[in-house]
C-alpha cells in the first residue's frame, strides 16, 4: 500500500496501455479470487473510504518485454512485476511523486492493507498470490523474484537450516 498517496482509477484509465474496470469483490478478502478471472497480471486498487475495488491489468500481457528486457519472460508475466515495474515506476512515480519512488508498505493481509490505506489517506493495491509455477518459471530462467513476492508460511526455522548444529 502507498501511504498518503491517492492513486485514482481515473489516473489508470488515462493510460492507454491499461484495462481498468470495477471489480465485483465486496470485501478485501474476496479480491484475489475476483482477480483470478482477469489473469495473473491483474491487480486491484482501493482508495478507502471510497467503496469498491477496481481491477487494472495491461491490455498487452507482454507490456514489460521492452521495458524490462534484462528480466526473463517468466518474470515479465508476474503480477507483482507489473505492479512495481509499470504501475509504480512508470505511472505513479512520474505523475504523482515528481519522479521519486513512492513509499511502499508491504502488508500481508488484504483487509489490513485496506485499513492502513484508510488510516493514512493512501491507496491499497491487492494482488493474487504468487503461484509455485510462477516462481519455478522465474527460477528456471535463472532470474530473481521481485521484492516481497515470496512470502510463504510456515517458514523454515532458518537458524536450523543455515547454521551448523555442532560447534
């Protein structure tokens, strides 16, 4: 979520590369399932206390091919890559932040993100979870996943995995 920054559906609609439509989800927890019908690059936008969610996705799924040529095709198809590399870096930063990167807060739960957006007069972006197939494709292409895209639970106790058990 972007605290203190209102990203409007109108701003997104003014970008010819995007498809922007109202989303049928009634609650934040319903958003990932509602996004699924629009494909893996679909993200939802919410500006509380305004009601409802808006879906945004690229009209052309290969939108990042020319913009991020150093990344694999698997990476370019990720919803989180579209969110960061296109929406945040090429739309929000230049138009709403004078070219600077917006402050981003990563929130695990959809409703918590919407609540924080309301409290800070900001915008929540809700996404579908990264699938194992998507992660496998990026890894097999010898690429790295975007920041904060690989939250898994339960996590391994890293101390047991990384540190030797004997001295």
